[in-house]
C-alpha cells in the first residue's frame, strides 16, 4: 500500500483516478491511502539554528551590551585625540587614554549592573573564596602569566622591527604607571577587573548559556572579552584568559574570585613583568 498522505479532499484518486469520498480513508478501487491533514499534537519542534542565530533570538542583549562597550571606547579615543591637540602638543597620550577608557567602561558597567541586576546579583551572593576551585585558580595564575610571557617572546621573534615600536609604547605605559602607582592600581588593575568580570562573566557568560551549551557559552564570551581589548596581537592571550575565568566563575558560582585573580593578573602584567611582555 502506498502510504503517501494527501491533504484535503482530492476529486479523484491520484493513482487510478477513481472518485473519492471523505468517508473513506482509501480509494475503494486501488486502496490508495488518503487522510485529511490533522492538527499536530504536542509542541512544534524548534527549528535548528546556528549559534549566532540562537544568541540573537535568546540572548540578544549580549550583543547590545558589547556594542555599548565598543562605543564607550570609541568616545574615549575621540576625546583623547581632541585632547592631544590642545594639551599634549599633538602627541597621543596613551597612558591617559587607557585611564579614560577604563572610566568610560566603568560607567557602562554601572548601567549594565543596574539594568541586568537580576542576572548579575546571584554572582555576588556568595564569595566563593573558600572553594577548591579558587585555590586551583590561584595556582593557575602563574601558569597564565608564564603563557603570556612565552607567547610574547615568540611574537617578538616573529614581528621583528614592529615589536620595537610596541615595546616603546609599553615602556611609556609602565614608566607612567610606576610614576602614578595609586591611580594605576585603582584605574588599571582593580577597575578593569571589576568592570570586565561583571560584563563578560556575570552578564555575558550567563546570558549566553540561555542559548548555548556551557562550553560554547564560554567560547563565545571569551571571544567577546578578547575583542574588547582591541589588540589583534594579544587576542590569543586574552581569549585563553577569558576561558580560564569562565571556568573559575562556573565552578565557584561567584564572580568575586575572578575579580581578585583578574586584578592580580593586571598588577603582574603592569608592574612585575618587563614592559614588552605587557603590550595591551
């Protein structure tokens, strides 16, 4: 018997052409099956989308917040370019730009923390400092610093003359940081750790898990985290560091350990590691 189902009431059998009646479920002449289409029972299966489409459908606010951070960085850049003409004799003030950039990002984070407080608040309900994951995270911090050092050594060997220009900029940032220790610790070590962990781990990572698996959410949030640092050379380092902090946040159920380790990492990169290993 041909199991092909027909929709509606056909005027004739599609196989033999005999007249059909709705009271029969098959052609009396050749037994061709016919049924009117019945409404489906149960929920309609969800269409299969790619990761980007799922994020836009379920976690679209992640892209909105990501764009707002990029806009804040663009505003900081424009203000510094205008300020360079008036106050810095045309020279771009890299150190001052990094400070202003972190302040602008901090203002965006204040809005994000208020707007999405129902997502972020649970990550501050517990400290997570007495968990084995935090201890492991502290032990892994030297590994991350060593990875950064090895990566930059290899990058410097490949880049040649261009690395010298980057080193000069990093030397200037480090000299200014040593000259202004307190503002640097507060605005380039602690503030970025707080803003980036609230934005990228407590908010983005958590929101992406509504649309993706745990592994994919960590990958996507780490890509966004690395992109926000606006450095194509350091993208792999920040990406790996983002995965490390996603793991820590997931295991401790808190963003506090990630903030502490992120702050320590920034401090080591600025003050205790040679400048050419801390190109942002």
